[in-house]
C-alpha cells in the first residue's frame, strides 16, 4: 500500500476544512475569526476554538506602532505567518497581502500569494478592495490558492476613502459594495470581509452571497465576526474604533505585573530561594577555596 494517503492524512489532521465554512453559513452557525501575529497568539486562538486566524497587516499599527498599515512588507507577513502556523493547528490561517504586493499585475499578485503559502505556510490569502483586486483575486484562485476578499473600509487605501471611516452609507455606495462583494465571489473568493459598513448593507451583502461574510464593524447579521487581537484584549494604547469590544484588559494587567516585578527587584524581594540554582556543598566549598 502506498504511504501517500497516510502522509496526507497527517498533514491535514485536525485542520478545519475550507468547505466547512460554506456549510457553517448554510447551517446558520457563526464563524469566529481573530487576528494573530506570533506563535503564542496562534496557539491561544487555537486553544479557544476560533475557526479562522488572520495574520493581518493591522500588525503595522498594533504590533509595530505605525500610523497605518501601508508600510507593512510582504516579508513581515511571511515571518508572522510562519510563527502563527507553528502555534495554530486547527484554525485556517489567512495571510493578508500587504499594500504594494498585488496591485501592479496578476503575475505580481500570484507570485506573492504563492510566497505566503509556500514560505509562510498560510492556508489562504486576503486582499482588499473591489476594482482591480477582483481580477487579482481571480488570478490567485486560478493558481490554486484560496482567497478572501475585503470591502467597505479598506485601511490600505484609507487616504483615498477620506480616512478611517464607515463606508457604504449612501444608497449608491451601498450598491457598489454589494456589487464588489458579488464580483469577488464570482472571482472565486471563499469569503468576504465587510469592514465598517452599516448593518443593513452588511445584511444585504450576506443575503446576496453564497459564500460567508465576515464582519468587523458591520453589525450582527454577517456570517462571522473578526476582531483585532490587541483591540479586543485591551493591549493597544492607540485609537480603537467604536465597533471594538474589549474582552480583557491585558495592557493594565501587564503594567501591574511589571510594576510589581520592578518593585521586588528594587527591594531585593525577587529572586527568592526557589528561583535560584543550588550547588553541591563540596563543590561550593572547593570553589570558595579556589576563587580569587
Ligand atoms: O489587517 C487586519 O487585521 C484586517 C482586519 C481588520 C479585517 O484586515
């Protein structure tokens, strides 16, 4: 018997199958997605039972302290995807295609998506906008890579959109959003993120699409939700959009813990006996004798 089936079985063991997302939509089961940027966050997201992890270019802001996501490089996303996939086994890991990695041509988009899958270990990639991104998404899907779309507020092009603000708030812009989402689905996207759009528009897109919608600031009617790790865990000092819900205050917990550590180092209360290594008495005596 060939060893191939077994190898394949262990390679995919435990991984959420991509088609299951469509089934979840069909069953009305919500899809849970969160961002992660390193092995511990990937492992913790997996342990919490999330379905999808996004290695988002939000890293540029929440991890690297930049003002926007624009400067994030492909190398950064490749490295972070490697780290996350070492920690996360069951969730599907989606790697963001950063600004400048797919706009120029289909060839550029495919080559960089291949890199995220081959070098990063991503299960899928995500790109922003309708327009030319629809053609890029189709080219990447044709190359055999799963693609997630992203419409509404697309942070990579926030300047053109007039800033980080809600999109699709007029009838025309709302219709454009529905059309873009449908076009991304037609291009082969397996899901579409809807960011900062009015709830009725998100509902219309969700009803129009056969593939799942994943909302962030898009109300409760999308097929799933995504939040940024640092925002939801209270681990980011910058501006958090109104749609963020804080599920923990890790920033405060860390400052408190570091404060106690500093106090104990300064007072000599740390380290204690249990934090130090002992030496056999005879070796210690010999050392005491020989030391200069
Ligand atoms: O980069 C990111 O984290 C994202 C989410 C906000 C959807 O694109």
